[in-house]
C-alpha cells in the first residue's frame, strides 16, 4: 500500500467507496482530513468493516457543508461524469472544487518513477499485462494496476515504475499524471451511454497522448482508421515529433544505444520532444515469435508491448523470450481444450462487436456462440467477418436482435441460455462428418449482465460446461 505523505493536512473528499475509494482512504488515513460517502448502503456498510479508524474520516452526505470546502475530490471512475452527471460532479463545479483521480495521487507522490499507460477499447488488459510481464522477466521492478487488478494506491511503493491500464473513465478524471510511454491500441464504439457522442468517447481515449512527457513516446496503432486518421499535431498543439514506424524498422536496433541513434532510419528516439510512433501488426520475420496469443489483433498487442519495452531499454532477445513465455489472460481467446476434433475457445471478454470480429477472424470452421445485452450500435459491423462461421447460436436478451442482423447471412439457432446454445453447437459439430477440425467459439459480442455478474462470471460458467463436455 502507498501512503500519501504529500497530501498531509489537506481536506479531501472521497466519493465512491469500492475498490478505488477504499484504497484512497487507506492511503490517506491519519494524514489528510477525510470526508467520504457512497450512495450505496451496502458499500458504506462494507467500508465500515475495513481496518480504517473512525477518527480518520467522516462519513457524510454531499449535501453537508463540509463538502463545499474540500481542496479536491477523488471520484471513483464508475461515477457518471458526462451526459447525466452525478450530483457530486455538479457540486464540485458549483463550488469550484477540482476533481482528481487516484492515479494523480500516485503520480504526485512519486513523480520521478517510470509510468507506462495503455488504453484502447479492446486489448488493453492483454497489452498491459504483457508489458508488465516483459519488464518483470527482464529484472525490472514494476507493478501493474489501474483498470486491471489492484487499485493503484494498493500497489507497492518500493518499485521503479508502474504499468497502468487506463479506461476512458479513468482518463476523464486524470489531471496530473505524466507518462513516459503511452499506448493507444484502438478505438471502436463502446460505453457510448456514458458520453454525449462517439466523438467525445474518441477524445477521451485520445487524451492519453496529452499525458506524455517531453522525453516520452506515444505509440498508436496505424491499422485503426479512427486513430491513424486523426491529426494529433492539431489536437495537441504540435506536441509530437511524428515518426512513422513499423516493427520492421527497428530490426537493427538491438540495444538501447543503437535505438537512440537510429532516428535517421526512422526508428525510435525519445530525447528531445515527445515522439509519436505508429505501429502495426506486422511482426519482423527474423524474430522467432511462438506466442500463445492468437489472432491478428494479438499481433497488434504484441507489437505495442514490443515497442514499449524497446523504448524502456529492453533488448530484442529478452523481449522475445518473455513474449514467448507469456500465458494469455483468462476469457480472451482462451483455449479450453478439445474432444475428438472439436476445439473450444472462450472469448467472454469480447463484449462488443469489434472484439468478437477479431476472434472470428482468428479461426476457421467456427460454431459461434453469441448473446447477452447488445451494446449501443449493435453488431452490424460483425457481418463482414462471418465467412468462417458454419452456424451461430444466439442466446440471451439480445438474441432476436442478433438474429435480425444475421438473417440471410449465416445459419443460426435461437436459444434461451448460454448452456442451451453450447449444447446445440456441440450437437451440430459432432454431426459434421467432414473430417475437419471444428472450433466452438464463445465470443458473445454483448455485455453479460442479463444472465451473469460480469464477463468473468460468464466465462467461468462457459469453462465449466466446456470441461464437463470434454471429460464426459
């Protein structure tokens, strides 16, 4: 846990007392004058059970005058900020009270450490974890947190830096953080209910580029049209030296010295002003990648991690060795196993059409299971990626809407539950006498909240029924 001595004697409001807010309070207890609140009685009751002395905070509603004189307010990223702002946001605006992020507090406490930030609609957890894995593999002492794993103030204080997965909600709140390396993976429609428009969501994601230090690098995916078509010099007042790179261009940059003197070859040099590096999924042929990460989209994630760690001084051989030993995260194109010639993949994290499309482009001869609560924009964009789908098995709240989209494009069946869809997919796969391998792919393209707690719960339930089939 990190203690925030730089905030001593300040009057700080903490709104939202789940993972983020709880960590903030523990880090400030006995140092700052804390007032705290959460709309949820369950969250308040849970907060009382943690080992924070009642003399170190006041639990008071935001209509009390103490909230009017805060030095700043720490807001949990789940609190609505735009469209229909939570009353705490309006309160802060009325009394000119700054709203900050817990990530700002981390940076303010340790401004001289290395900070690597990763965002994107899809792939940020895999890329963040892969970067952290590479840095740890190469004897770096870094912690991983933010939108993944622990809240940042629950991380260790005796490290050289932090790898931070950053959601758009977190980026909206950040005011002080400076990044040595920023990674923008992709932008597709998601979380649109929290923003006035898709354009505003794009700007929230792009904000990560404004956080790069003068000696830092920003990596952007040139294969994402929304990202590659943006004029970043206009957006950020010529902040960046614009360098068009692919992974091929750093073949000869085996060590840090060569990397830093290779500007003439359009490689990466981050010594005078921020550099914008455009990467792609084309991995160099001279490197023997044997990664378990499947699909072109994971090639993009690998490339981003490769670049980031190259910038941070790791050599090509060690980076490659680390990548080849990396185990994919659960619920992200996770291979469950096989029975006879039926292979099963769990991509429960594919909660939108773009993520599911990437999975569908990674396999052949697919029996596709999809459904749940459709995101705004539906799944129309997925239609052009179904050419390897033998049949779709639709379930859940959006099953009929999905069926309308797929009508005339691919055969489908309509089911009530995921388990029903799985069982029907198995029946059809077993009856296929082609002799080819069959792939059962669970890539829902929807949120999970109609039948499950979250995508992890959904994925775990899918794993359970899959393993039952495999072992029968």
